[in-house]
């Protein structure tokens, strides 16, 4: 049922109109809107995202839903973790250098929020208890954006992040992140 809702939202966005959705501008003179697909792996989780983006000048802001898959348990391997979860992703990207006509270097800062349910097993009664873990991850990364066609961009970035809350708290919950994204203008 959640997939139907997500597809309905995407189709609505696609029907907004061609006057509002164009690809990223090479001259930074216009404000551009579009749709992206991002894949990210960090902290034993895989995130699939379909955010909307707004690209004024050298900045790019994005916001959208995400689906999170737990690859390995996040804690005690005896506990049962829900494999799939839905959440929200938002971020900011700044392009600091252009290389030729079709390549850009950028920094990116993003937040990811999702919840995971787990069943914790124990020896005494109750034998198991269910918990919901709220995760707020944030990461800082650097990457490269390559223009493949007029309205199609491929982006890749690597960085580090934290699952301990805001502003990159580097403690036991710190992690390395790797992202790949495809950004395309809607029309």
C-alpha cells in the first residue's frame, strides 16, 4: 500500500508542468527544479531515496521520502530487526568548483530520519518485547557531479556521518557513508 502512495505522489509531481521543471543550469542563472534517485550505504543500512530538488545558483536543496533496508543487525544479533522502514531525507549541497562544461565538485550535508522496529529476546517473562528505534543520521560528504546528457546528471560522494543526532557527533555511532545519485529534470 505504501508503494502505491509513493507512486501517486511521484506521478502528481511529474504532472506539475514543464514550465517549472528543467535540468541543472550550467550557467547558474536560473532556479531549477527536478527529481532524483539516490542510493546510500552506511552503518549497515541501505537507503533508497526519491527526493525533489531545487537548484538555485551553486546550491542544491533536496527533500523527499526514503526506504531503508537493514543489511545486518544494528545491535545484538539475537534480536530480530524489521528489514524495511520508511523515512524522510533532506539535505543541502554546494558546488564549489566547475571542471570543464560537464563536471562539478561539491560538498553535501544531509539528514535522514527513519524508525526501525526490533523484537528483543530475553530469558525471563516477558520472553520478548517490541521496541521502535528512531534514527536520526546526518552526514557530510564531498563528491563529483557529471552531466551525462542535457537533463541527466550522475553524482557520487563519500563522507562520514553520525547516528547520534544533529551536527556530526563523532562517537560510537559515527560511520562512513557512500552515495550515488541520478538527478534528472522532470521535463
